C-alpha cells in the first residue's frame, strides 16, 4: 500500500466532518474545506480506519465589509477509528456571527465496504440564530479505475423559527483523480430552499501531501447557494470563495493546521479570514 496514498486518505478524512454539510461560501475553517477522498479503496479497508485517534482544537476569524460585525469561532474536533467497524468523527463549535452566538454538535459515522465507503451524519444547534437547527445526510465515496474516485451525496438542513422553519436540500456529485502526491477534485451541487429556488454551485480542489506528512491545499468554489446572509434572512445568492490551507507536523504527535480565505457573498459583504488549530494524535 503506497505511503503517499495513506497520508492523503488520513488527512482528507480527518478534515471531513463539516464540509459536506454546510454551504461552500460560509465554511469557516479547513475542517470544512476538503472534498471527501477515499482513493485507497480496495477489497481491504482504507488505512484511515486503523489510524491513530486525535483531538484538534482551534480558532477562526472573519473580517466582514459593509459595516457587518466580524465573525469568530472556537471548535473541538475528535476523531476515533474503530478499525473494521468504521470510524466516528465529532465536532463541537461555538460561533459568533451578526452579534449572536450559536453552538452546534455534528457527528459523522463512516463504514468501509469493498469498493467504497458509506458516510452518514447528523447534528444541530440548540440556538439556531444562524446555524441550522438540524442537519442530516449521507454520502457514498466510490472507487473507479485509473486512480479515479467519485462522490455522491445528499443532505438536508432545517432552520429555526428565526427563518420561518425553512428547509434546504442539497445534492452533490463529484469526481477526483490522484496523480502521485497530488489530488484533483471537482464537486457539483444542486440546492433548494423549501424545494424551490433551485440553484447550482461548483468546487475545485488541488491538494499536495509531502513525504514528511505535511500538506498544502487550494480550494475555489463559486455559484449560487442558500446562506444565512444576515439574522432572520435565508436567501439563495451568488458567491465565490477561495482558500489556501495547510497541515504542518511539528513531530509525530503534534501538528498545526492553518487556513486563509476570501469570500464574496453577493451584494451583502466580503469576508477575509483565517483559521489556526492544534492537532494531537494519541
């Protein structure tokens, strides 16, 4: 089994939890920035299911234009491999946006099959000021010949009474390709609000994983999607989002995750932000 492929799988899945469940334009950290990757799909399970458990704690910050209050958040991410029984990834977040504070908990469970991995996830926020009150979904990561893979997923978010109990649905379809130490991916998204206002978004990624376990990635997303653009306002708007993220290991146990990004949310505001986290393997 190629060491570089093992590293790619470990790093992508370790950062998997939130990205598949939130909109491209409002992902605040590199925990949410990575298309799911399972290139190491074979009759035996991917090595991530036998990797070390870890805990990561971090902080994010967004500076907004047009006189909007800046955002910040703290998060704790826990990854527990269960070997042949799959793995569990959970994240707790405390987020401050628009002058309000929300907390949420999201949990993902992944199970390996012979030619793919099934992910199911769910979570929600007790407050629901701007984060979804509930989130549920599922995603299949499959293997194709010639180092290709594919992604098929669905998710649903229920927002609180602040947003008239609005319901969003999203459907994702993606393709990925591994070339040596690099991974290229494209994901397309169809989304709706209350099964209306159909909109489309896209995301491309380039990722590099070095022999010393360090990583560098670039993500660009664009299109139209539902977002909580302000308090009590869930709308589908045009957006674009670019991010550079990294993981640097200080030693075999402790790593530093970082990200910087720029986002445009229609005519509402632009966002310039960063993330920093400390990851500890056990």
